[in-house]
C-alpha cells in the first residue's frame, strides 16, 4: 500500500481523465456508456485472475475487444449505439458474475485503490495523463462531429475513426477507474463531475475545466477521508461528487432569471 499523498495523486489523475471524457460523453448523450462498459470489464478481470495475471491487463484486453465489436456492429447495422452497448453490457455482466471468484467479486464491484502496487500506480498515472493529452488533441474534432457529421467529413475528419478513438478512450478510462471505484460505480466517475460542471458552465472550455476540477477535488478528498476515517475511497468519492452536483444544481436555480 502506498502513502496517502501518492494515492491522492493516482486518484486525482484517474478522476481527471475520466471527468474530462465525461464532459464529451454528456454532450454526445452517451453518459450511461461508461457505466455499461465498466461491467464489460468484469469477464476480463475474472479471466486474468484465473490465469494469475494482473486484472488490469485482463480488463484492458476484454474492453478493447468489446469496444472494437461495438464499433463494428454499429456501422454494420442500423441499431443505435446505446442498444448495442446494452447487449454487450448484459452479456458481459452475466459472464463476469459466473467467472469471477466470489472472494474477489466485492473488490471488483466497488474497487480499492489503496491496494495498488507502485508499478500499478505509476502505470495508472501515466496512462491517465496520456488519455488527457489524447482527448485534448481531438476535442475540436469531437465538437465539430457533434455539431454536424457531414460538416466534419467535408473538412477531412474521418468520423468512423474518430468514433472508434472516442470509444477506445472510454475503454481505457474504465480500465483505469475500475480499480478506484469498481465496476458498480464506475459510471459515476465519468458522469457526476461532468454533470456538475454542466450546471454552471457557459462555454465548452469552462465545462471541460470545471469537470476536471470537480473530479480531482472529489477524488483527493475521498482518498483523504478514506485514510482518516477508515472508509472505502470509491463510495466516498461518489458521495462527495453527488454533494457537489446538488450544490451546483442549487447554484443554477438561484442564477436562473425569474
């Protein structure tokens, strides 16, 4: 187990990448995709435990395969993305429940970032930073794609490739966050900070920045309280994030003109 300050750094970078991604998930009306994909990771983690390898690697591989399948089916059928993700979600949840050893199921569902090794922690920080850089490098293309796919295509943006990159980013964010808040609560790591930011933001950049700030603050405070009060960090993060959401909701109502 690492020092609390180091765990705060891990949680903060993971939350920052997930929250930044969440701002686009809300704009693209894909807020529940992160929650669904988190359950997709369960069979990969279970298989990794069975073969005695790192569960994170199992989650990454299984999520990568699943995201590729979702992307392929979306463009080969007329089904909406939410429907396709829902099919993969329910199948993976059932498979994960069957394969996951009972004594590891609770940690897989609720996470425990305090037990990460030094190598896992450094990998989480590095990959989270990579994810942040990736999202910032494509956010203008994502924005134009959301406004008009035809316009985006007319200036040379490959919409199919961009969609795959976004889904792959989602998969990586889920794989990183699942050790923090677990498969059951992973969707909240993506959704709640971004939803809070949406309540008070007036521009895309302020939306993205506020989302990251709320995510980092909730993660840091969650880790601090988990050490000082001996409580689980994942659920603590969600409670703090929910409190911030309620506060921003009231702030929005107060500022609304009569």
